[in-house]
C-alpha cells in the first residue's frame, strides 16, 4: 500500500463515513416510503371494496324500481298515451337547407309530432 499522510487518511475515512451515513439515511427513507405506500394501497383496496358493495346495492335498487314502472303506473301518475305518433327520418336532414330570409331547416313547416 502506498504511504498516505494522516491528513489524507482522515479525510478519506470521514468522507467514506459520511457517504455510508448518507446511504443509510436514503435507505431508511426509501423503506419508509415503501411501507407508507403499502398501507395506502391497502386503504384504497378497502375503500374500493366498500364502494363496490354500495354500487351493487344501488344497482339492485335500480333494477327493483325499474320493474315497478309500467304503463299502468305511468297512467296513475297522469301520463297519457299519444294520440298521434310521428317519426322523424334522416333523409329530411340532408334535403332541407336554411333560407336567407330566416326560415327554418324544415322549410317553414311546423315541427309537430
């Protein structure tokens, strides 16, 4: 080994000691972050299970309520069946154009159904 003066040896020793200490603290910090992330993930999974259960309950309520809605129920609420049923076709949208005099796209016809 090459002879080194004591001042250089001390500086090298404390430099390596400082590097080892810094490495130790970075290691502890990273382990702490991993632990906190694992705990946070478990909390998120628990919350996800709770929300999934609530969603299932709401879907069940929706399906049971949707079975109750029928024509008779609508009539009891005051809805009436339409007297005249009209359908709109796609071809009318391509043939009609807007007029410069402020006309409608339907050519001035009433848009009643």
